[in-house]
C-alpha cells in the first residue's frame, strides 16, 4: 500500500524533497519485501 502511494506521488509530486522521500520509501519497502520472500523460501514446510 505504501509502495503504491509512493509511486503515485513520485509521478505527481511537486517538490524534489518529497519525490526523494517517496523514492526512499519505495527502495526501503522493496528491500523489506525481498527479505521477507527470502525468509519464506528458506522456511517452507
């Protein structure tokens, strides 16, 4: 959800600072998603 909102803001945001924040949120959430997927793959039963 936050990733979707950040992507939309990245397209429509007016200030460079807010676009930078949106990109930072996207990057962090993508990292967390990859970590969770790796954990899920490692711990499949």
